[in-house]
C-alpha cells in the first residue's frame, strides 16, 4: 500500500535534519520525514538527541531518570464493534462470545481481583457503538435498561469507583463533545488512538480502515480537539506500519502536536508498531521493523518536546527495551499482573519485576503512576471532576503526583463534594466602585492554550460586493426583508452588512419601518434582576473576563439562601423576573440548579425565573448522567419558566473554537434550545459579534436562529451583544479586534430586524454594552426593546464595559424618549405585567 515511487531522503538531507534537531531548531515536515530514514550511525545520533530532550523534560518535571508505568487490569467490556479494521483480533462477532457484554458482576470481579494485587487502573476497552451494527448488542442493552453502550460504560465506571476504588481509564472509541462531558465525571482519563491521518487508508478499498466509520481521520481529529475542549486528560498515539508513508506518519505527529498546543490535554502519546495477527485480513503484512519504531519514537520526542510523555508498549518490542529507552520514551504504559492484553493476546506483558530490571539496566528507575498523569493530578482543576478527587487522592503522592506504590484501592462513594460558598460576594456592587482586582487571571499564559495556534485559526471574511448587490439588497429590505436569509440572496445580504454612509442610513430607515409595522412604536423593557450565582469557571472561554479560578481574589459562590434573598429583594423593588446564570463551576452540586429555582419560587411565588444558559444545562445534564430533555423536564417541574439564549456567541464552530475553546458546539446549543422549546420553555436568542468573526458568519448565525424558530417558534426575542474587549483574554493576546465599530453596531441591529422579520418580532439592544446614547440610536434603527433594569450586572462590567450595572425604570423611559418613542413595561415573555 505504500507509495514506493516517492524517492526517500538523501543522506545529506538526513544529516542536515540531524544537525537542526541537535541544535534545537524547529523541524518542518520534510526534515522530520527525513529523520525517519536514519539508520546506523545516524540513528544512534538521532536517539541521543531524542534521549537528551526526554531527560531535560524529566528534570524539569522533578523526576530525573524516572520511567513510569501503570499497574492495571484490562476490562474488555464488549468485543463487538461496528468497525471492520483489517488488523484487529479484539473485535469479533456475537456467536463467538458468551454474551454481548460483560455483565456488571463480571466487571467488578476483574476489578476486585486487580485491587487485591495492588492494581490502581481499570482499563475499559471496547468496540465502537456495537449496538449500531449488532442486534445482539442492542437487545442486551435494552433488556437491562441502557440506552447505549456509553450509558452502560458510565454505570460500570461508577460501580468500579464505588465498589473497588480502581481508577477507570475509558477507551470507548469515537466520542462527541457531549459524550465526553458525560463520561468525564466517572473517569480521571480517557483515550483514543489517532493511528493515522492518512485518509486514503480509510477511504480506499483494501485499506486497513476501509469500512470503519469511526476510523476516518477527520472524525478522530475532532475527538482529540473535543477532549481538549472538555478538559479530559487524554491518551492518543499513532500506529505505524499499516501502509502509511513516512510523510503521512509525520503528518499524524504534527496533528497531535497541534491539538496539544491548543488545549494542553494530551497526557501521553503512544507510538505503537503494527504486529501482524493470524485470522485477520492483514496477516500477510510484515511487522513494523523495530529500528523504524525507534526512529519514529525519536522523531515524536523531538517534535513534541521535553514535556510530552511518550510511551511504547513493552509487549510489542521483542525485548528491545534499551533501544526504545534510548529513543526517548519515558513510559511503558499499562502493565497487568492479572489480565492479558486482549488487543494483543499473543504477546503477554512482561512481569513488572522484569520490566524494572530492564529499565534499571538502561540507567533509569521504574515508578508506578496512576492512569491520570502526575502533571494533571497536581493541577487538579480543571482536569479532575470533584467527584473523583477522593479516589485519586487516596492513591496519589501529593508531592509528585505519582502513585503511592503500596497504597491499596478501596471503594469510596462517588458523590458531590461538600458545598462551599463565599468569596467576593459583593462583586455585584463593588464592580462599579473598586472594580476588578486585575485585568487577567493568574493562569492567563496557559489556560487558554497556545495563543499562536489560536491565532492561526482565525479566518478572514470574503471579498467585497458590488454596488449592484447593495442596490439589490436594499430593494429586498424594502419589499421582502426575510428573503435576505435565502442562500440565493447571500451576496445582497453581505453587501448590506458592508453598507456605510447614505446606504447605511437607508438600511437603518428601512429596518425601522419594518419595526414599526411589526410591533409599533412602543419601546419595551422588563423590571428584572441579574443574579450571577458563581463566577468560578474552568472552561477557558477566550473572550470571557468574568470567569475566575476558585483561588482568585475576585472569585465567589452564592448559596441558595443568598440567591433567594436577592430574588426577594428584587420582588420588593418591583421586579417581575430574575435572570440566573453562573460559571461552569465544578464544585457546585448538580442539584443546585433545581434547588435555586425551588428556593426562589418558595420565597416569591410570582417571580418569573429566567435561568441557565444552554452551556450550563448541557454540562449539568452530563454531570447528572441524564439527557438534556430529562434535565430540562426536572427544571420545569421545579418552576423554571424560560431560559436565556446566551452561550451562542457565533453559531459557527470555526469561530466558536477560536473564541470559546471549550464551550458547547453549535449543534449542542441548537439541541438545548430546541428541546427547551419543545417542552414549553421559551428562550431568548443572542449573537455576540465584533471579535474574530466576519459578516458571512453573522449571516450563517441568523440562518441557524431562523431554522430553530421555524421548527419551534420558541424564541421571544433576539439580543445583539457587541463584544466588550477591554479585559477579554483573546483581545489582550492580540488576536481579537477591539469590539465592533460603530458602523457594525448599526448594521447588525438593523439586519437583525430585517433578517428575522416574520420570525422574531422583538429585537433588543443592550444598554450595558452600547451606553444610553448608543442605545437611542439603535432604537431608531430597528430595535424595539431595551432588555431590563438588571439591578446588578457583572459579566460585561468585568470585561470592561463602562456603562454601569443597573438602570431605573425612569432611566429606561428616558432612553426611549431620546429616540422619540414611548416606553412600556413588559413581562419576560412580552406580555403585560401584573398591576
């Protein structure tokens, strides 16, 4: 399968690449590819360079000369799989198995036996989504009340934690962002081999991955990114010798490096050599040659650098321990004294004492680690869910993060941590007086990923449109504004987004005419109070200046009673709504969301509770292990009335992943709001603009909102949110622009009115972000709503907004008057308020 018509590197190119590697220069793809061909003296030199890089990293980590391994049991939860990899003997067919899955008692028996022998890791390995291919798997799950293999895996992981204390490491294959969210609370680490980025090995008949939907490289690269976005300590790696070219092999290493630089989550990288197995389609393929493996390990070490943890499985190297140690590995992976390697059953793991002798013979000391690597153990947040901290803490040396070797796992409850409240709980008032403590978090330099990688993902908008497009757009705006959303009118719509001067004035006039026809002249507002119940958050959104680490000076959490107190104060001041949102705080119990709603309704039964962004909803549901629909149903029963359509930013994942790092994908946002609408829970809709976005993405965003509204009719309003840049990390890093221009503010509000005409009647402008004068201008350009009095506002103020955090009714009425319009109070859902 390898294309042998491509000439290999010359001796001169290998020597040149070696010199660059030895002098610490950055290697490009061609140079790294050349090094894979190093043999003889050149290979020895390459191994010396790689070993020196590894040694420097171990010294920096505080464990010089230490090579690690994990003492584990292997739990083959199911050997059924929907994929058809041509080299695999792990996956099989139902009639060759006693049952489609190991049952819970079998899982616990393996784990208990491992705990008795001092194992600390429970490695769950299983085929990808077997119920989608095998009726026997679907039937087995249905009979036991599980919706999917992943549901059963989650339940087994919890059982292992509670019954045995072993730490689960999950290898279920391809996972979505939401599925990673759901599994993170039950496992300190997860993994999935990238294997290769060579698409042809998946797409072409005869390729090793042909017929395997989960082996498409683009899909697996998305999993690597999503694991980083969710903050999962993740294991990945490459499989060499399956037909890839040297350049394709190097491309996979570069892809791994890119993902880790952006998210910092790849705790180990495995370089595994193909070994042919009988009874497989690739049984006649030659094994990957060990010097080829050594060269690949060394190139991986040089490319990934000293901080990377690089592993080679010791049962696949034919006793060449010293060769692989010289090549730069610093980990032997999981080794079991009890269970076989079910993926490579013909090649047993070495005994741990034997592995220690070989390691010592090469000048290193073998030390046991946990399934989660020491760096992530010591960091804690955001890598470890609080429910796992007691289990990990019982087995980890707090000074090194390595395993306490003589510790024995003991089952512990998997439960929420004790609730802790306090911190700077007066931030909602002091933000307008003393302000924030500093302009950035203490972990600014690393929590958001490698800024250079982030900058490389920013895309530019398309070229300009013609005067004809502009004229066509203005005609449509006058005659059939909603038609501007249709793809056939994209050039006209984009020309309007670029309008300036007299054309912009005309656009805003047309938008205001449409507003008048749709909702009349009244400017509406609601008397409400914002309550941000916690600002502790580790998602790492790059635009957010609100989120704090638990130990930061401005961090706080409000108790349920404190939130209810504020709601009661708001009711006494005439409010009809409280809007609750908080950070994705790992220490808050999942019960707090319903508890907050119940407490407010108990204290002030008539208060409308407008609460919880789609991000809060999807992460809380994942932590609780239930569907979004079930979670929202519970909140509705607790008294939740509506939800804010925040966390939308731009509903285009290309810009979302630059802007937010770890926030929910656009599809998940759509799923949450759509499900809420189906349950009778209406929502607002929003768009934050003026950062790393461009008009084509704005247009796409409006199309997504229109599509949801056409299906559900659940949006009450659209709110345009100009990006406040002053303290935003992505601006401080020099990537985002300093918010939208004044022209863009006018364009976006006017276009919102036109594009959403006939779908969403209420277009709101944010006085917090625009100021009083700017708000009056937007009211003359298509807007009809001012939002609320707020009473407190910390999110925009922490970002640097200078427009205060509260307005009285009189002040809102004055804003409307400045635009020449009357004002009218409303309810959250745009009805008439109580007398």
